[in-house]
C-alpha cells in the first residue's frame, strides 16, 4: 500500500507555492515509493518467483487433451484375389497338420503336375473387395506425460530458480540501501545549507551593524572614511556569501525533491535538526561482510554456477519418461462400416547418450570454469567490501573528532570576537583586527556546520557498508 503522504500528494497536487513539512523517515519512505530502481527490483523478484513455480512443476505429470481431424477426398478400393486353399486336420498330438494325399505304394505325398504336393480336400475362397473411406476421420482423448529420470535436470533447474529468487530478494535490499543513502545525503545536505544560511545571515547582520556604527562615528569625526570603506567591502562579501548560501539551499531542496518524487519547486520545511552526535549503538553493530546484500548476491551467483555444472552434465545422462493416453477415434469406414471406438495406450521412452565427440565433457568443463570465475570474483569483491567497511568506520571516527574540534574552535572564535569588539570600542584594537575576528568566527561556524553534516553522512555510509541501512 502506498504511503499515506503519497496519497495525499496525489489527491492535492503541489503548486509552486506549496509548502511541506518533512522529517528524515518520511523522506526515506517517499524516496522508496518513488524509486524506479526499487520497482524494477520488485518486478524482478516477482519474475523469479514465477520461474521457481515453473521449474517446480517439472516434478509433476502433465495432462493434455489431444485430438485431430482428417478429411481425405479420395476413396481407396482394394481386391484380394481368392482361390483354392489346402486343408489341415488334427494330429494325434492335437496340432494341425496338412491333409496331404499319400501314395500307398511309397507312403509319400502325391506330387501334382505343378510340382507341389496334392491335398485330399481343398477350401474355396472367393475374391474379397475392400473399400476404405477417410472422409471425416477424427480422434480425441487425454494424454498424461511424466518424466521419470532426466539426469537430475529437473531438480537442478528448480534449485537454480530458488537461488535466483533469493538473489532477487537481496537485489531489492541492495537497491533500497542505495536509494536510502542518496536520500539521506540529499537530506543532510539540505540541513547543512539551511544552517549555513542562518550563519551567513547572522554574519551579514553583524557586519552591517558595524558599518552603520562606523558611518555614525564618521559623522562626528570619530572614524575615518577608510574605516567605513573597509567595513563596506567586508559587508559586500558577507552579502554575497549570504546570497550564495540561499542559492545553495534552493538547489539542495530541489535535489531532495527529485529523490522523494515532489515538484522541484516545492518548499520543504525539515523538522529535524543537525545534531553533533550520532547514536552510540552504531559502533556496536555487527560489521561482518556477509550481511551485505551485494555479498549475498555474489555468493548466490556462485551457487548458481555450481548448479550449472550439474545441469550441463545432466544433458548427457540417461533420460527416462512415460506417457499414457486414452483416445476415442472414428471416421475410418471400411466397406461402409465405421470402425469407431475407444482405446488405452501407454509408452515408455529411454534415451542413453553414447558418443557426442566430447560435447558433454567440454560443456561441463566450461561450466566449471564459470564457477571458478564467480568464486574468484567473490573473493576479490569481499576484500574490497572489507576495505570499504574499514574506511567508512574510520571516516565516521574522523568526522566525530572533527565535530569536537570545530565546536571548540567556534567557542574560541566567538570569545575572540567579543574580546576584539570590547578592545576596539575602547581604542585598544584597530578595525582590521576586528573584521578579521568576525570573519574567523563566521568561518568557524561554517566549518562546525559542515562537520556536523559530514558526521551524519559518514554514519549513513557506514550503515550501508555493513548492510544495515
């Protein structure tokens, strides 16, 4: 079922002035609903499920309805010539023996003029006429087929289909983690530029206030025109910085809208805040590489290749099948009589490959080579995955340290601005030093914001690397 927020957006289309309040979880769910990659992965999963059912049906018999019809215009006329047939009589052992004419003087059969023995009696067979009509021949029935032994092909094909289904499930996880990482990156980027806008705006206000004070002081002769110009130059820089930050916020908002399926002009209001800490439980999560969906995909592909070896071998093993059928046929007329009726038939077939010029052996070798290639790919990818996990964990540690350092630097810069302002007001420090202190304060603030954003991004990257995103 679609997310309620998605249905709401569908019913009430967003306009250029639309505003939407979102948090990270809502953005994650909307991104998953909007992703075409996720939809493709789900359809692939459904396809794999259907293929598993297809190969599972190979264990079961197949029932078919069969039939045919024939119309043949020509009639066939045949004639069996008759004649005299010799007769037989029962012997003492109960068997039939020829009733030959015996010569009493020789006690041997009498030979006729044609050289053949003569019989005591003959049976007369008249000529037989046959007429066959094939106009309207038909047959209908049911046929049952069952594979008894196919060299293990049915079993291996079914097992490979089930492995393909497991791979498709992991593929959904893999695509889901990619979408979530990209969405969180866009989310935290928008959070960062939003705070950068606040920092730039505050810096602009401080410099503007300084320019105003200097202009007032110039009117009474307490500040020079050069001081005013210096402050105005810094104010122009602050204004440009603020403008760039605003533009960055608009672009970051459009980028997030792109991921979550909203109109790019939608005004987003994020309900979260950019924290300088992450959940401490993340350090204790299981980081085994076997949890990653891409690792399981490669492992599944290696298992498929292993089954492919057995499947290739099955093509060259004996195959046994049985077929049984029941048919009703008619339409064949002999001398005008329709020889219609029902009959049952059964057949067994056996195929035993004997010689194929090495085709079977080479196919098996080829399949084994593919299995070895997939095994090597898994080993190579495993090393890269372990490297990625270690790298992202170090990045997260560095980001956490960076947050602490920039926070401390911000406190020092804020205190430095306060001291410089106090000393400038009593004439113990020049304007250039004050402007530099304010710039350092703004830079420290900006770095602190970026460090907080990088910390959240590094946590997301680590969770994806260990298969927990």
